[in-house]
C-alpha cells in the first residue's frame, strides 16, 4: 500500500465502481480511499469530486465525506483551504460540520484568518458559527471575544446565537450577561431567544428565576417570549402569566398565540376561565373562540 502512488488509487477507485455489486464491498473501497487521502489529500478530494460529479456512483458518494474527514483530522488547515475554494453547495456545508471540530488544532487566530478568505456570505457566517461553538466548548468567553473580531451585526449574527445556545447550557447567567452587552437589534434579539429557549429546555427553574430577578427589563422581552413558548408544554398557565408581562404588544400577541392552544388542550376549563376574564383585541378573541380555534 505504501508503495502505490496517488494515480494508482484513482485507477483503483475507477475500477471499483465498474465492478458488479460495488456498493456491497465498501470496506475495501474505504481502506483504499483512506490511504489515498493520507498520501495526497487535495489530489484525492479533487479526483473523488470529479468521479462523483461525473458518475453519480453511490459508493463514491458514501466515501466522499469520510475521505474529507480523514484529511481534516490529519491536516485541518489544508482541508480548510480546499473547502473554502469549493462551491458553497449542501455538500460543502456538510463537510464544514466535519471540519469545524478539527479546526481547534489550528487555533482561533488561524481559524479567523481562514474564515476571512471565504467569499460566500452564508458559508462564511456558518463557518464562524460552527467554529465559535467548537471554541466555546472549552472557553466560551474566549469564543465570545473571537466572534467580536467579525462584523457582529452582519456575519457574526448566527455565531452569536449559536454560542449563546451552547454557553447557557453550562453557565446561564454568564451567557446572558454577555448577550446583554451585544449591540441592540436583531443580533441581541436572536441571541436572547436562542439562549432562553435552550436554558428553559434543560433547566426551566433556573431560567425562570433569572427572568424573575430581571423582571421589568424590556430589553429581555425576547427571552421572556422564548421561555414562555417552551414552558407552555409543561406549565401553560405559568407561561401565559409571563406572556402577560410583555409590554411589547406584538410580542405579547405572538406569545398568546403560542401558549393558548397548548393551555386549552391540557387544561380546557382553566384556559376558558382565563379567556373569559382577560381583555384582548377582537381579533385575538375571535381566534381563541372555540368555533375558530385551529382554523388559522
């Protein structure tokens, strides 16, 4: 195996896919492709890509991500450079998820330099988000500082929400303190929603206590709405109480529409009493009436 050249591997793959029942003998193909990638990662991926595009062979389709993963683990910087030169199609996004964990080997600074070479906005934004999550596993504060080196209101928006969603699982208060320091607008709004949703899913008591300690802060209303949406599944009455604290009329209506059906399904009598005593717009009252529920 060690004496074969990269071109020998390509010939083998081409012969393999011409065999009958090629898809039933993937162990041998995987072994050869792994050796090929180790010998010449870029050459292997380019050749496999050409074979894949031309022949649409299922066997090659199945080993293509594996081949990239092997290369990314051994040489993440080289694999990253190659990936950023590819068209940002669904396969590229799939390979990005394989690459991201391996980029911890190159470090935050080198990873940031690589991200800035990516031309496609969506692919660059997703790269920042995935890398932020990877770096945040060991040091979320450092990951937060890393994100801030990018345009937070633009390409860093997805990353802020992704890091918030991860960070809150290990240290909710610290994550929320960081989020409250983000620039106002969509980026903070989305990060608050992501964090509150994740925190409520894993520790609703801690999330509610934190919100209670910050009750009345209008900047946190996206988090209150996110909390209520999750809490509606196990405590719809309590969720509606939180919704009613929202001062933003649009958010309050969104919250009511999210909580009410679950409350009515779980506790119809209790929900009906609330409906009969709660002032609301004629539009909402019509939506929540027994004869129209579920018709929207």
